[in-house]
């Protein structure tokens, strides 16, 4: 009898969407996929519309079974009933420690899926406004260390798409096996669809009101000036390159209509792989979505905004250091010649070592460029646990 696989994650549509490939692969190999919802927010993945994504594009197999344990007893009953392989890509936040502990005490395998490639970016804290949060973080770190020392929180397999993360954990005392896999974006490569060069595509990071910004003590930025500057730049780039521009909004953006009003180009959400695949040029800010551009071997230009707060300036700097593509400041006056120069530089950068090394270390870490991330993960689960 095959094992059951249980994915742990939040209950939002976005959460189901980014796990879509893994859910399908688990059902394909195991016949069903359990999904334990963490937190109170839950909306069924097959409800009619998800932020501009039509229902036909968000289909899940019949084998998906969503479970919403309301307390510790109900969680124990679920784990005793199914004895599943626990798969989490939800980090080690305190609110899910109890799941790891229960699974470990009941001898269930625990797998951590880190196939969303995370370059080693540090997120800048506003020390003056986050002293209490930093103290809380230190306390959490101490308790997590204590639980690891007691053997109550440990991981049997870490699947990672990051070479730096692989090196960091390969000799870890609390992780038994570290397995390199391809990046999550490789799940989104449709078969039989050609790659074209129809658009200039901008990948939005929601800088003015992103939760990471506020959560580290920085004030939200007024989006009006930022998006006015950005729109001017995108119009100019579109004119110079001779392609229509498309904005792919951050998938958690709640106010899509507001930004449709601000931008003259096509504004989409949930369509990033589709448009990146058809891009002549990909522009991006501080978002891991640019990995899709690298996967499809597109020329990339980083868009900065010097009017943003120190949090975003520091993150922009880190993206520049690790990837090294040309950049443009949307808050400064930009000329046609400057855009042409940046575009030519992006074409050269695409063939250079920095681009290739990034693809090797953060997109195709397994060394096999043909397989999707979720296929690799499930094949390893079958190999390890049957």
C-alpha cells in the first residue's frame, strides 16, 4: 500500500496556486494528496475566480483532500489515520512547530520543500521601530534551537533549489538528507508551446506596500509617484524596443484595479509564466519572479527607484550584486540612448558567466534541465518511502 503525502500550507488561493504542480504530481503517483491548512484563512482552490485567474486555469485533481484541523487533538487524529509523509514549504514559523513535533513523535517522515529559489538576501530592519520584534525573534530562535537539540524538530529530507542553501545544510545535525532539485518555476513550463518575443514584460514586486517592508518597521511608500514614474519608463522602453508592454503584478496584490488605472499598458495578475515566455525583454524589480526570465533565457534589466525607502534600496543592491544585469532608475530622467544601451548590455549579459552561474545555482540545481521540480521531488519521495 502506497504512503499518503500531506502538504502543509496556508489556505489562500495563492498558496494553492504555487503548490499546484506538486499537488498534481503527488496525486499522479500516490492517488491522492492531503493538504493541511495552517491558519484561519481558507478558500477552496476550485472556487470561481482567483485574482484574475479563471477557474479553468486553476484546476485541481479529484484526489486533493483539504483538511482543516481546529486543534491539537484533530491534528493527531489526522496523522494517526493517514500516517503521511509530511511535506512543508511553509518555513519554521512558530505557528507550525506543533505539527513538526506531533509528526516526529508519531514517527512520520518530515520533508522540507525549498524549491522556491531564495538567493541569500538579507531584509533590512528599521532598528528604531522593531526592537520588540527583534527581541521576539531572538526568543523564537532560542526555542527552535532547544526543540532541535531535543530531537522534536528535525527534517528527514530537504529539497532545495539553492546552491548556497545546499552547502549550508549538507552537514546539518537536524537534516538527514539534502537533495538538490530544480526551481519551482520549472513546474510552469508548458509542453508544446513556443517561446516568442512579442512583449516587453515588467515583473512587479509591490514595493510601495509589500508586507516585508511594513513587517520590518518601514513606512509604506505612496504608490502614486512610484507608478507614475514607472509608467513613463515602461512607455519609453516599449517605444524604443517596438513591443507592447505588459505588467505582471505581484500575485498577492489586493488592489489590481487601482494599478490598472495608473498604467497605460496591459496589466495582468497570475499570468507571469505566460507573458515571460513571450517576452523580448524582461524588466524586474526586487522579485524572485525574475527566475522565470532566466529559465526562458531572456535578456533582463533591473528597475530601481531611488525614491524608495532604505529597505528597498538595500534589496535592490543585493539583487545587483548576485545577478549583475544592467539597471535603470525609474525615478530619474531616462533617454532613448540610455535604454538602447541597457538593452544591448542585457543581451550581452545573457550570454555571460553571471547569468549562466545564476541559472546553474538557482534554477537548474539538479543538473537536469528537462525535469520539473515537482516531478523530481515526488520521484525522490517514491525512492525513499515507496
